[in-house]
């Protein structure tokens, strides 16, 4: 498997990335093209695409932000035809090994079998649930902010680390309250 880092919307793989992105996340969790350009302009943002070199297909991607004390996974998705084959676990393992600090991500609260399976997947890969009440700002106007659950690799995070993450999420990643 080959890893290609996208750094611009005019990259030849951007359309394939965007196709997976658009079907994997509801619109209120999607960056607009302008927001994506803004993310690309920040050196802390990384978008790694996983390519099948034999068939030259984009299998999945992970978009993350590298901060001093942690790495935040903003978006992570596998092509629907490739799910359940172990690729997601491999990508997470690769990221955790690559990043020396803690890895944080968010998931929807468990309300059904799909969300329960998602939590279980992350728990199998070493993530634990944090109990902080957490709201993620909407990416688009006209949509409300939404409640998510913060997961962390290894162990739960202390209150001070959560506050740092919440501040980074709002000010740096989502550009709110600047």
C-alpha cells in the first residue's frame, strides 16, 4: 500500500478523496472547498491517502492535525467497498506509531448498532472513551453544532488536556472565536 499526502485541492487524487469524504460524512461534518484550502494552508494539517498500487485506487484516507502534545484525527474513512478488510485498523496503527504522543478523535454518541460498532472498532484499536460533554462546531452555516464523544489512545485525558483540545478545535481547526 502506498501513502500519498495531499496538500492542495488541485492534486490529481483530490477528487477521489472527496468522493469518499462526501459519502462518508453528513454535510454538516464536511469542510467546504474553501475550508479545505484553509486547512491545507496550515502546516499542522495533514491529509494522507492510502492507495492500492496494483489497481491505482484510493482505498481510504486520514486527515489529522499535529499539535505539540497530541494528534487530532479530524476525518477518517475507508472506501465502502474496502470496509471490513482490516485497512482501517492498519491506518490507525500506522498513525499511532508515527505520532509519538496521544491521538484524539471524535465519534457520534452510541445510539444504534452502527454507532456501537464504531465505538467497538476504536476500542479494539486501543482507544478509550472520555466523559467530557463535548460539542463540535458545525462546518457550515445553517447547521447546528453537534454532540460527539472524544476518544483518546491509551488512556483517558485529564481535564486540562481536554480544555486545550477544545480550544484548539474551536480556534485553530474550526476558526471560531478568532
